[in-house]
């Protein structure tokens, strides 16, 4: 019992901030982040959040600037020898965190590890698919690496920023499992400590070569330390920002914008996102096989009202699958909001009394889905929202051609590269992995296949324009919007801006 | 306690663990949602790559074979690789476990430290204002939805008053050398009092949120059993003999009255561990509960299987500890 | 929980009446019963009481504050949620869900628990061992993980929530019934019934069950309070009732994101849960004091 008063006292002391100030060293830049990294091995993950963290520790051959322009980073230059051959000249004098020097052998080792089957201790890298049809990687000169493709794949440079270079000697000494928790990169920050599930602490790497020559300032990092603090609850993340505990938060909810804006010392930063939201309508089902019903659904939804009210104005409406920022995006015929015409179309399609349908969605989008459902209901498409778990819904809808049940599916598809290839084909090609609508149009399939390997930029652009016109007419989906990524940022932070690929690159960020 | 009884206890563990493993296995197998599809997400993958991935994860084998393989490996403390972390699940769990245990233990200590004195006082001053208030307070404690209360605490102490942190386990100025994984112990081992205080500050709100319902339950139990013991003959007898009331109460009555408190505390600690994930999510506490919930949604089978097994072992162990405490507190009870 | 020294007296109507009188004298408990009744009436008469359609969305009223706060409107006394739905109406309709889940789970669990507990306590031997092991396994399984797993397996839906919660809940009445049965089965009047040639079924249902019912009722009401909170927890983990149905748990859980900007969205349903659960708890405390002699003071 004697321990009790002492414990109570200790608790009381602990609650007194004056005695134990929440010590934050002057130069710790803290990011309140949604999700912990799964692993720190750049070749063994599939998650964007993991990549965001890794990208501050490791650099790649190429990178993107804040405007999504691909520029050389560890490569000094890139030369396309033929449609299937690319030469990368490796920058000299780049140091790994352990002091060793980056060589072409390290680059070859890294790329082999990703592209060769079973190259990671018997397993194949989950990032293999992001590298395209690589046939081989060879060191052709002491400072040059050549990537040879099996067939032309023009988006290779656009996809290469997804890969980061590891040290051959380091991987061979710590092994694949060691690389999951230990870091020896060429990035602006070194790993100090990974408190799993809690925080990843990094410090400035003083021998940093300065980063991409095209992204000034070319120098070592500005802040002493960077900490990614994991705060999954959005209200807690906002609260931590308002309390000054963290300096940057990702996924700021739209309804918190005014709170962050009106708070002294914090501001909101946005950047156009790359994820397209849409509603798949099951074209194999009993209602949505008729284009009139699909058009009616599209007309029943007041996109702009939802963007204004629920998304705080932070989204761009779309009428095709592509984001306005994507390659090949163009002005398309608009499907206006017109519930009366929607009812008329329904009647024309043989449903004068309307139809009863369900709409699947994940819990995170429940609000938006319910708002859409009540709009649809007003226009005679009486919609019940069914919230399901992501895993179950993708089983149900992404069937790759197998028969599917269900009426509508409120979902989205990411397009981090902003190249139509990795959003258009999966969602619209017959039986492809993301074709939730069950859309099958051989003519479109042919265009998409040809556009994927077309080398002439203008021809390729025109092909995607044709493809967008086709889906705009057929309406396999109700195309909704591309939301902006919203960040809450302390006004003490300078030299940082959000980037469209949702990376948080802290190399140039300073804290005043 | 005899060695035989101990052995019997350990043997009793076997069917429980087998049963728990079987249920987890069947449950995961019957749950729609394919681990491979979830892992791959929106990425492009050929049919061959998919088959290979399935083979790598061992998902191409029949369910029965997978189950026996799991049991055979689990006996050797090999629980397989996590689908996501590129490391053995045992490692991943071991990193998260100390945070969960630390939070649960502190919540338990807070609960015991408040519940016992309050319960005893309420019993001694039966039907007083204090007793009534303690009763209502304890009922209030079990009636609050934990996550709602946690959010209210954050709003008050972290956002409005800004005297306690919003989330996390400790600040980042102090570097804590990990020895045990328990920050309160590690900071003391390092002699870093400031860091110890900081760790306590971070612990306070989650521990209160987690411990409150338990405090309420334990207080009720202590009060009831204290009242019951005070009615017993030997207490009346001791008082009649002229022993000071204080001494009778604390020496004789309390010791016996604590027996039910201890057994309830042990069982409640089990549910504390299992109920952690909500508090962990609200307070961004890097514990196991959050990881397990995430893993269920990601269909990270090996991790879920191992974690549930761990929970089951802990539960049995806690009951065992309660039994031992029984004999310590009341030598008349023979196990 | 068992205490063999307190021999339950054979069925006696007068005892029940006396207990009831004692319960009525407990003013706090009576007040709680009234609160519970108000909630029940609210649930039954929801369409008559609710000022608005609980599911009517109006984005122009998104996050509208309560009437007494600037920007509020007395037509929507407690304000509106993220889709502009009336919070008061949703709380009134939500009472249906919370009470239904609480009652359904407890009826289901107590029914199964009584059957299993009676069998285990009366037959003992291998029946007891098997049931005991099943109980051990279920208790060894962390409750929420079990519920999440079941919900993931069966999919969302009100009945599935009830099942997921009841699956483990029966263990508690089962344990109580078993213990009481063990204590009662050797008592004289049971022996007498057995000597008169009554079969096990008759003895279990007619002789034992009526005499052990009060602790079961007490435990069940306490657990009902707990079940209502557990439903809220499932909602928090994203496994609650399907929209647009309002359940208090899902209202609190959905509203928590807005707590900094619109405290009313999650605070009022949170208070509703608190009030109902508190009332049930206080009432069950009174029941316990009145009906279960071992807890009376």
C-alpha cells in the first residue's frame, strides 16, 4: 500500500508540464502520418505509405519534382538507345550512409533484385510489375548501366522513380530479412531508430550528394532530424497539428480545413491527387446492361454539390477515367445533373416506376456513398448503401471476368504515374483486374493495347482521346472526381510543398 | 502447490490452444477475401506471378495440410513469415507486445490502486454519502463507451488544456535504449528521470481510458467481499476481543476480502488485453491490438494466428497466476 | 460465484414478492427502470416522436449545430450530422437498434447458456468436461477479435452482429448456471423429486431452474449493458449496422472524425449510450441487491 502514494505523486508530477516539458529538440521536423511502414526494404513492399517513408532514406535513379516531372537523381543522364534499350550514366562520388561509394554494380544489383524471378531469397520482388518487361540489366561501362527490355515500354522512365537503389555489399552482409529493418541508402536522411508502430526517426546525412540537379537547392537536408510519427486516427492527427506536436500531417479531412486555417500558426496545403473515383455499374446485371439506365444514374448525381459540401471543394470533376492532369486527358462532353431527364431515361428503358439497387462501398466512403444514394433515390434509382470490407468487396467486384453479383460499387483507382496505362487498361479492358463494371468493348481493347506500346507521343495522346470518348458515350461507370490531397502544415515549415504522387519529400524542408 | 498440479495445468493448456488454433484457422478460411488479391491491390500481376506468390505463401496447399503444418511449426515456436513485413511474425509481434503489456499493466495498477481503497472505504462507511457516490461513480465507469471517453479526454487534456500529449508513447528528444521494451523500466535503467516522466505523461490518458471500467468492477467486488468478510464470525470475534478496529480491518478482513478482487482482476486483465485495440487506435498507441485488427482486415493469416494463440496462452496464464495468488492470500485454499 | 452454504429455499412465491417490494423501495433503481422504460417507449414509438425523418439527407444542413448554438434551428434541436440528418431523430430511432441488439443477444445467450449450464452441472462427467473445454476455448479467444473475425466471415448486417456478440456471450450465463446447478442438485427437494421418480428433464426444468433463475437474471441484465457498449465498439472498428440505419454506436463512431469541428455529432449519441447503459446497470444493481441474498447488504 505504501507504493500507492508514491505512484500517485509520480503521476501528478508527470502531469505537470513545467517539470517535464514535452521536449522537442529545436530542429525535429515531425510528420503526423497515417500508416507505419511495413518494411524498410525498398524492393519488398507494395504500399504507398511505406514508399513515402523509404523515399527519405533512399534515392532512386530518377525522381519526380513537385510537378511530377521526371528528372535524373542518382543517374546523371538517361539515353534511349533503341525502343528497348536505355542507358543510365551513374553520378560519381555518391556516398551510402555507411561511407561506401555508389557504383554501377550496386544499381545492377538493385534492379536485378527487383526484376529477376526469385531474386530475393527465393521470392520475387512485389515491385517487379512496376519495372515492366525488363530482359536484362548490364553494366556496360564503369559508370553506365543499360536496361534492355523484351518489348518497347515507353513508360519505363515514368515508372523508375518507384525504385530505390540499395548497396550490394550491405544487402549481402545483412541479408534480405536484415534489410527490412536496417537502412544503408543514399538518401538525405539516415535511419536513427524505428519504433515500430510508433515512429521512424531519421537524422540528416551529412555526406549527401545534394539530390537531383534539377531540383534546387542541391545540398544536404535542412533539418537535423525528421520523424514520421504514426497517428492513424484523423481527429488525433489534426489535434496533434493544432497542439503543435507535429508539423505536417497527411490526409487532412476536408471538414477540418477551416479549423486548421483559422488556427494561428497552421495552414492548409493541397495538391491535385491522382486517384479517380467512380461508381461501377454491373453491366452483367439486370438493370445496368442498358446504357440508358447507366446514363440516368450519371445524370441523377449532383457531383458539384458533393464536391462543394463534402469534399470542401477539393476535387476536380471528371467525365472520363483520367485525371485532368494525366497524360492524354482532354475536354469531354459533360453529363449534367438532371434528375428529371434521368427519370425519363429510366422510363424509356422500361422502368417507369424506378428500380431498386444496392451500392457497395468501403466504410471510409460511407458518407459520400450515402449522399450519392439519396440523390439516386430522388431520381427513381432507389439505392441502398452496403458497407463492406475492402477485402470482400474486391473479391466480389474485381473478378477478372468471372461472373459477378451486385448492382453498383463506389470505388476508386490510383494513377500515381499520371500515365493512362496503369488506370485505363485495368479498369476498362475486357476482363482486366480492375474492370468492376464488367465492361467489354473489343474496339476499346484494341486502342488500349496499341496505345500502351505507341512511341509517338502525339499519336498516343490522340489514341487516349479516342478511348475517353468511347467510355464517355458508353458510361460503364459514373465518373465522379479526382480529390486533392490535403495536408495540414505548420507555418514554421518552409521549403516544402506537397507532391502529386503523395510522397512527402523532406530533403528541402526547413523549420523556423 | 505440487508439481503434479502444475503439470496438470500445463496439460490442460493443450486442448485449449488446439481449439483456439482450429477456430482461427477455420474462421480465416471461411472469410471471403483473398490474401493474394489484397496484397496485390491495384498492381498488375500475371497469372504465373500470382500462382508463384500463392506458392510462396503456402496458400496453394489444402487447408488441412496448412493447419497441421501450422501446428507442427508452432510447437517449435515458428509461426511463419508475415505477408507484409518481410520478417517472421514472431519478430513483428515481439516488437509490439511490450507496449500492449505496459499499457495493460499500468491500467491494472491504476485500477487496483484506486479500486481497493475506494472499495474498502465504501464498505466501512456503508450507506454513507461516500458509499453512494462511489457506487454511482463505479456504475458510470462501466457505462462509458471506451473510445468515446478516450476522445473526450484527448479533447480536454491535449487539445484545450494542452497539458498532455495527443498520441504516441514517448517524445523523441530522449533516446531510450531498448532493453526490456517497457519504457518505464528502460528509462529507469538508463537513469533518465525526465524520460521516465515523459513516458508516464504519454501513458496517463490511455491507461485511464483502459482502466476505468476495470476500476469500477474491482471497486464493486472489493466492497461486496469486504462487507461479507466483515460479517464473518472471526472478525466479530476479533473485535470483541478488543483488538483495534483498524488492525482488524486491515490485517484480517482486507486480506480475505481481496481474494475475489484478485481473481476478478486476473480475468479482467485478459479482457483488457483483448480490448486494447480500441484504446490503441484512439491514442495512437503502438501496441499489438491495433496490429492484429489491421492484420485481420489485410488477411495476414500467420500474424493473426500467432497473435490469437498468444492471447489464449496469456489468458490461461493469468488464470493460473490468479490461482497462485489465491493460495498466497488464503493458505486454506489448496489447489 | 457458488456458495453452497446458502441453501436456496424451495420455490416460494412470497419470497419473490418480498424481493420485488424491496426492489421497489430502492428509489435510485426505480428511477433507472423508468429511464429504461422511457428509452423503450422512445424506441417503440419512434415514428411518432421523431421530429424529422432520420434518414433524410440534406447537404445544405451538413454539420448544422444544435438549436441553442449560433446557426442552429429548433426544427433540428440537437443539430445535424455530416449528411444533414437530424441527430435527435436518429438517436430516437437508434434506440431501436441498441435495445434490440441488447435484448436479442441476451435472450439468445442466456437461452444457450442455461441449456449448456444445466447440462454441465446436472450430468457432470464428460458432458461437463466437453462444455468446460468449449468455454475455456471461447474465453481464451479475445472477445473483439472473435467478433471481428465472425463479422468478417458472415458479412455485415444486424442479425450477424447479434450472432457475433451472442456466440461468446452465452459462456457467462453458462458458467453461472452450472455453478448454481452443482450447488442445487444435491439439495433435499431435488433428491426428493428424484426419489419420486422424476426424470432428469423434469428435475432440471421444474426443480432446479426456477431456483437458480435470479442470479441468472441479475447477470444477464448486467451483461446487456455490456453488449450495448460492445455493439458501439464493433461500429468503431467499422463493423456496425448498415447505413442508413442509425445505431448509437455507429453515430458516435462516425461522428468522432468531426469531434474538433462539430462536437455534437458524436457527443449526443454517446450520452444516449451512457444514459441507457447506466440506467440498466443501476437497475440491475438494485435487482441484485433485492433478489440475490448473497449480494444484499
